[in-house]
């Protein structure tokens, strides 16, 4: 049975907790959505790299891949670096990924951006901090 691949992309950091945030988020997505095969990859400092994780889908039976950056806003990595790594031109959102003798659609998601869920999370953090007073 084919599934959709999700590649969650993080920046990467020399601080272990930053890698943990991405890997644990990928694990949560995989647990909540077993119909997807979820991987994570990093721009720099951590492994697996974006390319390594994308290539790992070659061992899976996927019919499409969504590359989803866990970034808040647009920047050089979002607009240029990541698209280049996954074989897209800047500004391009759709492409093809050669996978085990077939070509599957590859799509590139936007960063989080302004989102009511993010605002709710920030208010939750603010309330938790205010409880310390």
C-alpha cells in the first residue's frame, strides 16, 4: 500500500535540543497520522541532511512527497536554499522526484507564517510565564 511521504525540515543547530524539537515533532506527526511516512532532515549542523532524508524515501513505497519546513518565516533558506536542495527553482512549489524507477510528485510547503494556532501557543506561553509572578 503506497503512502505519502512527509519530509519535515529543520534548520539544525549545535544545540541538541533544537534537533530534538524537529525529531520529536516528526514522531508526533507520524503517531497521529500513520497514513504518512514521516522523515526529518536538517539544513546544517545536524544529520540526517535534507538530501539524505529525501533519498531515504527510496526505500519506501510512496506515491508523493511533501517537504514541510518547520520555520516560522520566509528567508534565504526557505526561498532559495531548501528549494535548491530538493531540486526546485526559487519560487517553485511543485516538482518531480525520481523514486525507484518511477517519478512521484514532490511539493514544497510554506513556512508556518502568521497563524492563529501560533498566536494561541504564544498566549499559552505568556500565561505560563505570568503564573510565575
